[in-house]
């Protein structure tokens, strides 16, 4: 076989997969060539391992110094998935569902889901980091339905002096929150012209839009877990206390007083329009005291503006978002599905993104809801 670089061998191996799909392909010849390429890659890997063994022996004082040996190492899957060839193949996989070209480029066994290009991972991470809700919640990655125990009630610890009568055994009542995952979905329609975009440009266009929308929806659902909670614990749900107060100098402080000692990073969650009402109260008090207690403010459109909220509706939340948990049974990536048939007559392709996740309040004492007072009757 003509001497080729490792990169050329990998590229030829990928090309063989494509050529084997052609009707007139010489499958026997392609199979023989693929086998020869594999043997050559294995031979080089074994030779490199032997060279490394010799280097270690020399470094430990055995034998004579050997001149510098040019090394050519096989790329890892992490390196491969950042190459232009893999990015192009992954874009083709999104459009066709055919994994063969991507699998052929990988140099290590990669069972399970196909590794995504690294910049796709970065898009998901960036969406998390930019979202003020999901960047603060607790995240887990456990498969299936997840059951999380919490204390409904428990006696406190006590001090015991030696020789005195010990306290009776504590009374402990537990509840269990079962987190059942669901698909959070978003789809968009793109034209055939958009489909023709190059590999990375196409993937960024698709993943940027779908990931942002899915992350935003998941964050809103998590906020509604708090706003929609009962005011008391049950055997299967954490309760969230509530206070009724209009935006003013004491509303946030009153809600803050309901939090437990474990709420160590409290924030205020509200609609941006509600902030104006608190700022008006701030100005009315000649800016003497911050009604928000200098707590970080996290904005969420999942909560109504105070001006349009119904009586007794939750319009703000004070709490530590670590009391919210999001579980990703299938990982935190966004799965893309391609539909080029349902609207083919319009030259439109539908792209569906989904993320499988469960979300719930799993820690008591971390939140307090603030409700709008009922209008005074005359």
C-alpha cells in the first residue's frame, strides 16, 4: 500500500463507505481495501506502542539514547468530531438519519448516541449559562423516573448532658417527589435554500434557535413548579408557603422571612413589568431602603406582571433556585428530527428539536410565593 498519513487513511476509510452505496460499486475490492486500511492503522498503533515502550526504557536508564522518532498518533474521537469532515458528515446525518459516514470517521469505539461536534455542546452549555433560572437549579442525569425523598417534618437536634435522661427518638415524616420526564419540544420550518447551507453554518443555525427556545421553555416550566405548588407539604410534593402583599417596602422581606436556613443563595423572581411597580415603591420612599433587599433579581415571563395578574395570583417568588431540580435521563443534549416530506410541496423542511427532562421542587424551605391582594370592595 502506498505510504499515506494517518489523516489520509481515515479520509479514505470514510470515502469507502460512500462508494459502497453506489449501485456499480466493486464491493469485494472495497472490502479488501477497507481491511488493508484497518490492518495498516493497527500496525502503526502497535509500532507506536513499541516505540513508547523503548522510550520509557531509555528514560529509565536502559540501553542507549535513541535519535528523535517522528510520531504520528491516531486522533481521538474528541479530536475527530471537531474536524471539518466530521462536522460535514454530522450535518448530513441530521438531514438523512444515516450514521455510517460519521461512524466511519471515528477512531474509537463509540456505542450509543453519535458524538456531536464540540461546538454543538458549547451551544447547549451557553444556553444554560445565559438562562438565569437553569444556571442556578440543581441538575442530575439519572435514567428513568427519579424519586427524591424530602422531610415533611422532623424534630430538631438536641444537646445532651452526660448522666441526664436522653430525649425520646425523633419523630420524622418523609415525602417522596417522583420526577417523571417529558419531552420539551420546539420545531421550526426552513426553506430548501437554508438546507443547502454548509456543515457548520447549518448546524449553528439549527441548534442555536432550537436550543434557546427549549431552554427558555424548560426554565418557565421550572418556575411554574414553584408558583403552582400547594402551601403545605403532601406525601408526594414539596409545599411552598405564600404571603399576600402588593409591591412595596416590606413584601420581599416578608417572603424572605419564610425561608429556611438552607436557602443560602436567595433571589427574587418576577416579570420585568413587575419590577417597575417595586421601583415606584422605592421612589415613593425617597429611595431610603431597597424594597428588594439588594437581592439578585431574576426575570421570568412565566410569572404575570403585577398590573395584569388576577387576584391571589403568584406574581413574584423569593427563594434559592437550588431547591428546584432538573433531571436529564438521556443527557442534556438536544435531539434533532428531520421532516422533509410533510410540507414538500411548499419546498419547506420541518426540523424538530426535543430535550427529555423532568423538573420539580425537591427541597422544602427554599421558596416563598408572593400573591396579589384581592381588590378592595366598596
